[in-house]
């Protein structure tokens, strides 16, 4: 079940100016494994961290290093959370984080989906049920009434 979603965009020129005029910004925003990447990739990772904060739904006490964008065996982006970000995710029942990032035409963008393992039928979407398994009288408020 989707618990939260987040999206963010970063203007690459603005991000480059911020990095250029603020010594230590890259060290403050990114884990050591992220720092050697090209600026457009860092901007995408920053957008992913911002989108993750939105998907978590809470930001109190989260540090930039509590969120890291890593690559899986195929080179696809993945999110790794620790510290306060991991605590918030656990408290909201978030079991899976999905991230998509892109950069083109001077903009980096990222989209994050936070998902739980909740499979409680009481929380399921009625649109996902099989109509053959239901009684029409259960869904039609006028059913059974005299005309």
C-alpha cells in the first residue's frame, strides 16, 4: 500500500551556483560515496532526498546523511535510510522506497514512492476486488427497498 509520495525538481544552474558559493555544501548534503559524482548527478540525488522527505511526511530531526542514494547491481538508483529518517519510515510502516531520477534540459527531477507491506483486507481498495465475489445488495443502497 502506498504510504506517501514525493517529487522534487532542481534547477541545475542554480544548484551549481549554490555549490560554488557555499564551501562545504557538498559534504553537508551528501555521503562520502555520493560526493565524487558529476554535478548533474548530485542535483538528481538532492532532488531525490527532497522527494523522500515529502514521501516520509515528516522531517523533524532528519539529517541529509540519513538519506543516501545508492545504485543496485544494475546501476538503478535506490534509497538507503538511517538515523531519524529510518525511524520515521518505521513508525509509518514504510517497508519499501522506490525512486526514479532524471536530468535533462537544465533540470534534475526525482520521484519517490513510500510503500508499506500492509495487506490487511480491511484496508484494501474495493476497486481491486472481484465483482463476482460480492452481493449486489451490499453495494446498492436502494436494493431491497419497495418501489
